[in-house]
C-alpha cells in the first residue's frame, strides 16, 4: 500500500472549507476546558475531604493535606503504570475506582486522557499537523464527560448526602447534574452542531470504556 505522508498537512492546506483544521482546534479546546474543569472538581473535593485543617502558602489560605491523602498518593499514585507523573491525580482516580465511583477501564481511560491533556498542552502543533499523532475525537470528550458525571454524582450521593442526609431529603439523585456539565453539553452541541445528542455520545463512550 502506497504511503501518503503529511495527510493532515494536505487536509489543512488543500481543503477549501478548512473544516478539518477548524474541527481539530475546536475539539482540542473543548477537551481542555472539560478536562481541566473535571480535574479541578476532583482535586478540590479530595483536598477538602482529606484535609487536616488549614495552612498558609504564599500568603494564601489552603487546605492542609492530611495523612490519609498522603497515604493514598504514596500507595496509589506512585509505582502504578501510567504515562504521566501526576501522582496526586493518579492516586485520586484509583481511589474513586476502588470505592466504586468508576470502573477499572474508565480509570485506565482517564489515565490515557490525562496523557492526551498533556499532549495538547505541550504538543498541539504535532496533534494538528503531524500524522504520528492521532486526531482529536469527540468520543474522548464524551468519555471524560461521562467520568466527570459519574464521579460528581457518586460524590453527591455517597459523601455529601451521607454526611448531611436531611439537606438532601427528597432529592432526585438519578437526574442530578452539575451545572458545569449541563453547560458543557449545551456548548458542545451548539459549537459542533451535533446531529446526535451529547448524551448519546457520552453513553457510547461509556460503553466503549466498559
């Protein structure tokens, strides 16, 4: 089979409608927006839940990391297979998996998506122009939205509602959704003009991860 190098470059330079380049840049920015929001949500919840009071750093008040969280990072964030060095992130994802918030495959896929997040941040040129990097895919955004949704719902029902059940009496947990997630799905649908709904894409990504 004849090789055709620089296929991405040909698409970008020769397509009159610029559809490929536009879509790839939009998907990369949407992915980063969703992933960073998910990462921030997870980090904040874990740091708060396992905090040992407060401390000051650079003149700012922050949570003081408790021994339980230090143990999670040490035992579950280090020495595990993965393609990035964020021990805190890996430890948290493993903790959520072991506590039933997400499946093993979803945890592994989230590891892969963290690597993609790093590639977008440092190697976006290669992703857009070079054939040795895979195209940005809407399915990856669907997958991280699915993991974000599962972890946020698990946190609501298993942590917040368990700690203060009176506050959540009569709550419709099955249909609960973070405002951030709803806004992301609305934005993605409008920007990409999807014929299939974002919920269908998330469902498909969830099946693929399991």
